[in-house]
C-alpha cells in the first residue's frame, strides 16, 4: 500500500493509505505484524529524509517552528510544558527553553518516562541517556501530570488525524493511554516533510491533538465515523 508522492521538498516520500473498503464488504484484515512492518519501512525513509537536511535548513526550519509554537494559545497560557531535546535532526526547540515557563524533559527508566524540571540556568547538568539522547539529571525535581499544561511531543512523522510515528519504544503511547496524562493538550512536533495524509496505526497508538511544523499549527482532523449498514 505504499505510494511514492512528490512532496513540497521535492523528495519522494512514501504515503500509506488505508485499505480500500467497498461498501457492503467486511473490513480488509491488516495484521499487527503488517502494520509494524509498514512502520519500520516508513521510519527508515523518513529518518533518511530528515537527516539529509542541510544543518542551515534544519536551524532555519526549527526557528520557524518555534515561532509557531509560541503563537499557539495553549502554549502562551501554559505555565508548565513537557518538551524534549532534539536528536537525529528532530526540530530543535532550544530557543523556547529560555522562555519564562517551567520546562520538563523525559528520562527513560525501563518502559517509562520520568519527567524532570530543567532550564538553561539549572544547577543540574544534563546527561546522555540510553538512546544517546540528552536527559535531565536524576536528582533534578520531578513533575507530576497535575502540574502539566501542554505536552510537546517528538515524532518521526504525524498524520493529519494526529497519529504519530515514533522510534518504536511506545513511550508516548503508554504515557498518553494513562488517564492521568491523556487529558493534557498535546502537539506533535515535526518538519513539514513529515506531516503526512495518513500513517498506519495500531490499536495502541494514541492520537495527538495538534501538529506543529515550520508552516504552522494544525489541529488534528477528526477521524471519519465508520459507515454503519442497518
Ligand atoms: N528527543 C526525543 N527524546 C525522547 C523520545 C523521542 O522520540 N525524541 N522518546 C520517544 O519515545 C523517548 C525515547 N524513545 C526512544 C525509543 C526507541 C529508540 C530507538 O533507538 N529505537 C531503535 C529501534 C527499536 C525498535 O524498532 O524496536 C532504533 O531506532 O534503532 C530511541 C528512543 C524519550 N525521549
Ligand atoms: N498502552 C500501552 N501499553 C503497553 N504497551 C504499549 C502501549 N502502547 C504501546 N505499547 C507497546 O509499545 C510498542 C510501540 O510500538 P510503536 O511502533 O507503535 O512505537 P512508536 O509509537 O512509534 O514509538 P514511541 O512512542 O516510542 O516513539 C509496541 O510494541 C506496543 O506493544
């Protein structure tokens, strides 16, 4: 089900459309294994596209993206924001971390993310975590879900419905399936080349409320309700 389309950046990117389901037919079976295999292939091609970006372009697009995050009302009103440190040429949000908000970042411990406060003026140094990603110091103060106003979510790609493709660890899906976290406004952070019409998704995939790219902020579109034959 992979199609190659010409994106705005003149790269050929695979777009995955769901199975064509004629009226009166039952839903075509798509196994979990098939969905995971599609994700592996998409991860590979989208990471290659992102990491092929020239560093100057990466900086310029990251800055434009930060500008759009700053214009987003829930962010403007937020006191405490969850964010991430850029890895593998993810958009770099560092300019935002100087804004007067309480910032928190994930530290991976087994299957969970522990959220710790950090700011450029923090007395706790960052350290490198198990995936080679900068993480806050384990002794820096932790943040509870009740304190959080907005979650900036890293992704390899997002689709217009808010489905997200990550590195395959399931960290955000697990977190966002927990009722303590699931009601907090989320915004996926990707470059425009990774905002896709449709991503394959598994039953455990949680949708994000909004997507931000260097072009702007896009509220996620509702999924089309399935047709019911009576
Ligand atoms: N900047 C940033 N920080 C983040 C995340 C992120 O997406 N971006 N995470 C978001 O969750 C968490 C880290 N999650 C990760 C999960 C898996 C891999 C990883 O290296 N995966 C293997 C493949 C694993 C598989 O396919 O089973 C790889 O990519 O080689 C890296 C990070 C927490 N911190
Ligand atoms: N709510 C959950 N409870 C338990 N396991 C989960 C949950 N959500 C996801 N997982 C597991 O985590 C893995 C997530 O795989 P998937 O390919 O969807 O990752 P991803 O969303 O791309 O990665 P990530 O969230 O780390 O960036 C799957 O193996 C799945 O079984």
